C-alpha cells in the first residue's frame, strides 16, 4: 500500500485539522504509512490550539494524485468540499459527523459516521477500540476540536458523548477545560484585521440543494457590529464570489459565541427559500436568528428541506 494522506475539508476548521492529526497518529500506531495534511491554512483559533500543544500545522495541499492515490477523509464526505482530484483517488476510510451527500467510491471502504457534535469525538472512540494510548498533545487537539464544534457545549449538535470525551481528553491534555476552551474560542474571534475576502472564506462550505449551489460561510465573534459595519463590502465580495463560482446563493452567518445567537446576511436568489427555511423575512439582506449557532444542524438541514 502506498502512503496514505489524511485530511479534512477545504477551509479547515479546528476539527478538520485536529481530526486529521489525530487520525493520522492512530493509523501510524496501527502500522500504516499515514500523514495528516490540510486543504488550507489554520484559522487563528486552530493555530492557538496548535501553538498551545506545540504541534506543527499540517502541510497544505491542493491535489493528491501526484504523490499517492490512497486517502482517508475526516470531518467531510461531500466531494465539492474535498481535495480537487478526489474523484480520481482511492478512498480507504471516512470518519465524519455530517450528512452524506455527493459521495461514491469504486471500492469498499471503512465508513464511520455518527450523529455527534465533533469528528474528534468519534476518533477518540477509535483510539479506545484499538487500545491505543492518546498522546497528550493529540488529546489537546481533539479536545480543541470538540470545544470548537460544540461552542463549548452550547451548540445543539453537542451530545453527552462529546461532553464525556472532552472531559476525558482535558484530563489527558492536562488543561482546565472551561478556561482553556474559552481562551481558544476567543482567539478565533479577532476579525478586525481581516479583509472581507478572508472573512467570507474563513469557514465556508458549498452545498448542492435541489438544483441550486449554496455557499454557507460562518464566522464567530463577540460583537456582531464588528462584522456588519462592513456589510456593503461583504455584499460586494459575496456577489463577486457568486458570479465567479456559479453559486446561486451565498449566506454568511455571524455567530455571537457569548450570546449564542446569529445574524444572517444573504446575497443571491432565491431568497424566498431562505426566508422559508428560517421562518423569517430578510430586511436589508439580513435576518436575526435567535439561538442559531450550528450550520450543520440549524442551517443546512432547514435550507435543504426548503429547496426540496
């Protein structure tokens, strides 16, 4: 078997990078030649975790077939969210916690998908099932991923399994969970020095819904005004992205991590489906979404249903 590259989705968040690092370490412990790579550079939040636990960021790749054919996917399965040549590769395994869509393989594979808040929660189970000890730094990255994906357990995607895993991993990582978790989340909310182009690409995914392509980006903040003071510039760049990439709709979700609410900015058509999905009316292309913090559970399923 050739070398195996393991990676998460494009515009990687802390789980995409943390899960890749953790799963690659597990595969190496099981005797495989595996390397964690990334489909983008770490966010400030992710870099905070990497620096805290003294781990190097995975190297960034844009394609795979030049160096290997064998890959394992973490934290995603949809091909439009993956590496550019994914359809030409041999997918050996997928570990994920998202919906399954636009995915097929020519060969059998290992597929582990569970309805939990974070892929790293599943990978922690895999370590236990294999009887492999989790190194302190790897535990720290998996903990960071769970904190990030569940917004320190405030997200509706969070399950008791995530909470249990996070507490066990915090003990291995030797950190105080609440103190470390809040510091890490706040590290990812520094938006003032980022361009609007960067903001809409920090954590963005494309979805096929009905016959439409919908781009959904999310940014975390402690001050929604910091995001929407630049609304005109955001709208211009989102419209440009729609035209350049044939997106029908571009949604930006700005999430207040302290209040656990979000505000939505929408560019494109049909906006009627967005209004239907959230039971709201857009005003000035915006809508307030009380209690909404999870793209995976509170945004994508509702949008998909409205388009279908």
